[in-house]
């Protein structure tokens, strides 16, 4: 296992967001994470990345056999963990070329090409509010691709992206897989989850089902949760 | 000291390359000694060194269009000392030129650099005046650039002060521009400070002539215990005068900053606007950069250089 989360709990403002969560990712696997709005998917990604304010109160985060609970974000990044944010930050005065240049696995041009953005048009553009939401998300995905990380946490790379471009995302996922990257792919779309090796379903801060993507997707779309039929039985 | 020996200093690499660009002129001084002057065609250049300071006068002939930038270099390579510079600049009617002033203090422990500039742009002249400050990491310096700039009808002046490397020390800028009819002024100042540095950027544009234009843009990044103040002042005193003041400060750690855009309208048909923003470096931005492998310090530096560039 590359990543093991054991009995992970996270509380914010006195309320459990994640509770005794268990999840394991095999090395090289593409693992989809499904779940309704507010079930804790992004929170889980922030906790694995080590974002400020997201220290779990209980449980273990084991990465490549090592407990990393205490490591700050940048040290986790150096171990090979990276995150594409659901709502990526904007930067004044920083160009797309500079942002993508932080990764060394692929050139900025190649990465942009892979996410369907014409390098000649986009390379020198600033990463500020002049980019549309969908364009900014593609750049975010490209930035993670450029790193060829050991573990890529992709938080809804497909939200805000038009239907046609879903193919670009599948291409990026395949490339990461070819490189041997392990991917945790957070998504709401069945058709995107289908490319995964396995899929898990989150309900009220717990993993309630892990299995083949079609089966997990079926539970998600038909019942919301196999344990509580979407009524969130786990909520305190 | 000979010019070659002076230019061999590692902090002067940028200048060394700049001086090789044909065919611009230059004035190079270390402390109160002149090391080299070269007068380009169409420019009357006089430079004198006295124990009390340097006197440099530049006169650009009417209609002259200087093909390359004219470089001025005022440096103090020693850790301690005083440098006073008195600069007079006259740009003749419709002349066009770029002047780049390099102020270089590589290891300041007790340095004072006092600059007094008087600038006159005659009708239709266009001048771009860039000041590149390169300071060492010690921060033991007092830097006081002062300029009085007069713009006659249709003259166009653009100044850019940049301190992108090293410590600011105690930096206090005061520029005053007076613009006559249809003249345009753009004052840009970009600086960064850390440690116990104290920075004051005070820039004023007085729009005295009809349809004159002014833009003040100040960017300041403050880290550690540095303190900063930006004062951007624009007075609109004529019909159709248009001015804008744009101040931005970013702070990290315990740094403190103030931004005071002051706009004043003395004619009912003048219009002056302002914006000021003051904020901490954003956690989300820092984390996004660190998630790509940068250390906290590197992420901070990258964000700041981005802000200073824009
Ligand atoms: N720092 C925090 N403080 C308080 N509540 C938080 C914090 N972070 C997340 N939450 C709450 O935790 C819950 C899970 O949020 P999260 O963003 O992880 O959901 P999600 O599954 O990613 O949802 P979506 O599908 O909408 O992206 C939400 O109810 C949210 O309001
Ligand atoms: Mg989310």
C-alpha cells in the first residue's frame, strides 16, 4: 500500500467532519472517491496534503510505510504528494509558464497541450482572475501532471470542465498511470469514475463502500450510501 | 580605482552587460569618484566630482531620439560611506530618451546615499527614467532619492523605481511631478523590505495643465519586522485632468504597513481616482506553491516577486 488511512478523525468547530475513516491506496492504482456534497471529500484531500488547519485529531496517515501525521505540507510534497485544488488559488503577476515550471517531469508546453490549452496562447498569461474557472482548473491539473507525483490528489478535476474536455482529463489520468503515479480522484461523475481501478464512496465522513467503480457508482446514484440509503445514518 | 577593476565586482554583473550595449552613453561613479563618462551624440554631459558630492548634468538636444539607454551608475562598494548625487536633467523639445540609473550597494553596514534630481522636460519630450537598486543583505543603509520634475506641454515622463533584491534599509523616496497642459506622468515604485527595514514611498503628481494625466503605482512587500508607508498623492487642478493612484502592500510575519492614497480635486472638471489594497500573503497561494515542492521561504519569495512585477 502506498497510502493507508487508519481510523482517521477530524473535527472542526466541535463537529466531526471525518470519523474513523479507513482507506488504502495501492501503489500505482487509480482510485476514485465518490460522495455527495459536504461528505468530506475535499477535507480528506487537505488532510492528506497537510494543509493548515487540517490536522486530524485521531488516526494515522501512513505514506510509503512512514507515518506522516506530523510532517508539514511542503515536506509531504517533497515525499511526492501533490494536490490539484477543487478551487485553485489565483496569482497576480505569476505566469502559467512559471507555475507549471515548478514541475520537472514534463515541460510547460507539453502539460498545457495535454489539458487542451494551446501553449502559444496560454504560456505567458498570468494565473490571475482573467482566466475562466475551467481554464484555471485545467492549469491546476497540468501543474500536478508536470510533477509526476508519487501520489496525486485530484479534487474534482472534472467540475466546471465542459463535456468534450473530459477526454483530456482521461488522457492525463492515463499518463499519470503510465508513470506509475497513484491517483486519488475525487469526482461526482460516473463516467469519470469508470476509468478508475477501484472506487470508494464517502458518506458523512466515513468510507462506506469500496469496490469496482460501476458497483460503487451504482450505490452512489441509486442509494447515496449502501448503509443508510443516503439518509446519512452516520451523522451524529 | 579603474573602471575594469570596479566592474569586476560580482554585484555589478548586470551593469557590466548594460555598458556593453552600443551606443549609449554613461556616467559611472563609486562614492564621490568618477570612474568613467561617455557622452553620446546629441547629449551635453557634464560630470564633476567633489569631496562633498557628485554633480551630473545632462542636456538632451531638441528633437534628439537616443537610440539606446543612457546608463548612470552610482555605487558604493565599501561597507561604509556617504554618497551625495546632484543630478540635473534637461530634455529638449520633442527629444526622446531612456535613462537607466543603477544604484548598487553590495554590502552596506553604514551607507548613506542621497540623491537630489531636478528634471525638466520641454514641450513634447519623452523620458523614461528607470532606477534599479541593488542592495546587499545587511540593510545598513539610508537611501533618500528626491526628485522635482517639471513637465511642459505634451511632455511625457515615466519613472520606475525598483528594489527587487536585498534589504531596503531606511529608504525614503520623495518625488514631485508638475504636469502642464496635455503632459503625462507615470510613477511606478516597487520595493521590498525585511528585518528592521523602514520604507517610505512618497510620490506626488500635480496636474496643473488642461488634460494632463497622472498615474501613480506603488507596490511594497514587507516581511519580518519591516515597516512601510506608501503615500500616493495626486492633485487635479485643471479641466479634463485625469489622475489615478494605485497602492498595494503585502505583508508577511510581523511586518506593518500603511497606504495613504490622497487625491485632491481643485477644478470641477478634473477627475482623480484611487485604489489601495493591503493584505497578508494568502495561505491558499503559499500552500499551492508548496504543494509543487517549494519551501515556505521559496513560496513566499515567488509570490512577492510576482506582486512586485505586476
Ligand atoms: N475548516 C472547516 N471548518 C468548519 N467546517 C468545515 C471545515 N472544512 C470543511 N468543513 C465542513 O465539512 C464538511 C465537508 O466539507 P468538504 O469540503 O470536505 O465536502 P466535499 O465532500 O468536498 O463537498 P463538495 O462535493 O461540495 O466539494 C462540510 O459540511 C463543510 O462545511
Ligand atoms: Mg469538495
